[in-house]
C-alpha cells in the first residue's frame, strides 16, 4: 500500500485560534446544489438550491503532498499547477458541501488552503463550475514531527520513520476540512496528542526477539507516542438547524514495518478510536488536546470521513480493523461504488484477480502486483441519518472524465473521491 497515504470564516474577517487556523474565504455562503447525478461518478450542477438538511459529504485523498516545506504554497501560488487543476476539477464535478482533503500539507498560517480555494476551486477547470467554500478547518498533525526516539529500532534516531507520524517534515500529509456551511470552531476537538498507551487494551506492538510482551516501544517512548499518525478531528458543521460532526482522520498504512506489525496495530487502533468515540459508554477514556474528556454525545449526528488505509477483505490491515466501524451498530455504510473501479480491476489484473472484495467498492488504484486496488476511503454516517445516494468518482475509460483518474502516473491521485448524499433531521 502506498504511504497514503479554523475557523468558521466571516465574509471579510480572518481569524486564527490555537491549535486550529482559519482564513477568510469568499463572501457568499455558497450552499447551493442540484440533485442530478452522473450515473457513474456523481457529477452535479451548481445552480439549484437544495433543502438545508440535504448534504453531500465527501472524502478525497488528493495527494497534494510535497517533498519539502513551502513547496505546496509555491505550487499553488499561481493557477497553473497541472495536478492542482485536476484535483480541483474532481471536486468541482462532484461538488460536495463538506469535503475532507487528506494529504494536503499543513503549514502554519493556512496559506496553502487559501491559495487552493482562490486559485483553483474558485476558478472553472475545463468548464466545470467554480465551487466556493467559505469555511475551512485546518490544524497541526503529527506527520514529520521529530519524536527524539528510535521508534523503528534501527539503532539511529532521525528521519521520517522516527517521527510521530511518518513524514519528511512537520505537516507533510496533513488534512483540511472545507465546508459551504458554518463550522462551530470553538466547539471543534482535536486529538493530536492523545497517547496510544492511554487506550484501554491498546494493540501495542511486541518485540519478537524478547520474552516480554508489548515491548517494541520503551516506557519513555510510550510516554510520548501519540495514537494518531496525523490527528483525529471532530469538526462540528452547522447545517440548517442541525449540527453534523465531521470525524476526520487518516490512519497510518498498515505496512512498511516488520513482524512486530507496529503500523498495522496502530492503524487498527486509530480506527478503533472513532468506534469508541461514537459508541455510548466506550469513549470515557478519551481526552482531547484542550483537556476535554469523553466521546460524542449520542444525540449528535456525525459522519466519519477519511483515508483509513484498511480494506474490509483484502490488503495488509490488521484483522477486523475497518470492521470496527462497518459493523458498529451506530454507523451506516452507504456502500459507495463505481463502474470504473470494477473496470480497472478487470483490466489491470494481477492481485485484483485474487481479491475477495467487490471491485465496485474500490477507492484506490494501487500497484497491480500487490496489494492491488482496495477500498480504503470512507464516508460513513450515523444510523439516524438517511442516505439518499453514494458513489466513488471513478469513471470508466469511455467516459471523457476518466482523464481525471487515468492510470499510473496519475494526473490527480491514486485515490478516488468518495461521496455520500444524506438528509439530516
């Protein structure tokens, strides 16, 4: 598997609050949409007002990560970057009301987010209608943050593998929530610093060369090591009279390790965090970065969004990792699908031919030899929310929009945008 790896803004005001950062967006609220969907990948228009309780939510690992700090800002400073234009067009074609962007580098000040909105999303790409997101939430992540420890036990301290989350610099592979609806910034919760060892029954990795259990990390390392390889965010979005909590994350890929399976176990527990957070009585141990304790109020609406790097049936994830969400009695799986995913698995062959999962549900185009294409990106909703439609933006090759997904080297990302249309009451 690849290494897929704040503020509610007023019309003219810019606000910065620790730890989240936000900047002024366009003046209008921009919460209009139409209900016509392309049969394959959910494209829609921009001009017909929808009911306030109808919402399209999406997640998109758009691979706008770069190899050095400042590179993303430089690339987005003009409207001419080919990859940024292509991923912006995918967003314009699907036109979500709220979208989580994974692998969007974090930098202090949030300038990259502003540039992406201004230079790309708010400009028509190949005739697609501009899309405006007046509200954005962005906060620091653990990727690339030096731990000061030898976390991979190779005898050296330093580099991406010894960071709190794999990354070459702080903020690489960050994330952003964009919204057409107001964000209750003061009520947002981040869990960047929640320690892995503070999760009851955590699957802490074991050093197979010693008789002691769960001893891959030293006591000193566990005292510093967060659960989140990036972060976990609870971002409340106000939709009419209802608040929808966008639960955003990007767990580490369950690979790039050894028999201790430190990444696979961490991926499992990063996923478990949201299962406990939304299940009454299960999240009492949870604390946020401001010291607030407990999980989500059972009366609240939520959507779980992100690249979770775990397929229900195939790939390298720890047994049952994503089923902690898919089988949770509080959660509905909209089962987003595409014809393009099924076509790609058939044409690419390789590992895809041995997969147990239905390729219609695949969301990522990974190496054909291993692991093959997988379902790793999700928009899951609470059971009280009615799902009207769902899809994966993966056009078949005969569709002109397949130029936006393509094959390796991809014009956009090896992941596909996943969306769900819901009605909240």
